[in-house]
C-alpha cells in the first residue's frame, strides 16, 4: 500500500488571465486530515475540482490511490467522496432516496446500498429522518445528508469544500466529530459498515478553529500554497511575537499601536487587539505603549504576550 493517498504535483489552472491555481502540489497520507485554508478566491475550490477530475489542469499531475486522475478518471473517482460547497441533493426526494440515487449511479445494488445507507444514516444522526424530504431539512442536516451520500460508496478519500459554512456552531462541532471519528477508525477485517472506515480527508475551511483540528494545514493565496505544516509548527513561527491589548477606547489603542515602529500589524479579536511585533521587541513595545496609552488618557486594562493563534499566522502570511 502506498504511503501517499493523494499526490498532486505542480498543478496549474487558468481561466483567461486569472491563475486560479498556480503551481500547487499536495501530498496527503492515509488517515490524514489536511486543511486547505484561504480567503475567497484563493483557489481552494478549483484545487478540489481538479483533484476529483471535474476540471482539467493546464499543467500538472494528479494521482489518487495510485490512479492517474487524468488517464484513469473513473477509477480515481471511485475512491473519492465529494461534498461540494453548495447543497447538491435533490430536494424533492427523501433522505434515503437521495442516498439511493447516488449509490445506484455508482453501480451499487439494493442488497449493497440499503444496509449500507441505514448504517450511515445512523452514524450521521439522520436515521429518524430517512423519509423526510431533503428540502425540509435544516442547514446542518443537509450537510450531514451530503456527507452520508459521499460515504455510501466507501471512499478512501473525502473532499469536503467548506462543509460547515453558514451553519451554527453546535452543528459545526457535530460535523467535525463525525469527520474525526471517520478518520480515526481503522479498517475492519470485513470492510463492511461505517465502523472502521479509516478514510483521509481534504477539507477547505475559512474557520481557524477548524484548521487547528487538521493534522496538516496549507495556506492558499492567489492560487499558491504559501505555507504548509502542522498547526503547532505554523503557530510556532510567531512564538514570542504576539501581544494582546485590552482597554478603552479601542480605536485609540489601535492608532497608538499602529504608530509604534516595532509593531508590524494590529488585528481585532473581539474586544481585544493582537499586535504582531518584530523579533525580540516585546519588552520594548510593552514599555512604550504603556507610557503612550497613559499619556493620551486612554484606559489600559491589559497588555501581555500571548501564544499565537492560527489566525495570527494567517494574517501574517497574508501580508507577505
């Protein structure tokens, strides 16, 4: 068995003068959750469509589970479960009928898809809603139905394109618990049922808390992957360079911080500010800002070093 489930090398996809994907390479191992993170227009969705064979690259090679996506498209697709950014189920069909449709399109017989579907519906928490029309489901339930449909053919790779965008925090948490459970299970000897799937996941997300759950993260900007590593290693790039500032009025604090020569960036985090400072400048910045804030009759509640977040790292990389 290969130690690389997805191997994409130097992918390029252009739409006129727009270089949507510009030299992307991805290597994803079995049992890995890989997060693709970037702002709108960074190239995340186009990259996924290339991997599933929905788009042809202008340049590059893609192998999924050992199959060449460009030359063995159907064999490669048989190993992939794809959940697109938009809900793509048939709203007039029931939950079970939707799963049946996708199963039979892939060639599964009723003796295969029916028990498989019921196990999946139980797994995602939709067993009690199997006869409800898809159009009557909540946003979170629709995403679970999409996941169930993607799993019906027992894929080895799941491509999830911003699956939790627009759903509530509780549903996001539930969805991620399902994803983590799928990846953490080892394949069962029989190969049957949802227990023991052991799949790999490539997920795009705008949420940094979700990116933190991934084994590895790739930050995309303008069609390129500008940084790739584990979340902990990415955060370590800014160790000792992030200060948290709290006080009032916040706009005055932001202005004062921006004027400091050793402050590279100021970003709002709720009612707090995160300051990215130059290396070895934390003590100097704290001393100067403390004096300046008091001299301008602003209120300083707290100014302290804090561990960097992935959002701090993403903002720093976006400035490059």
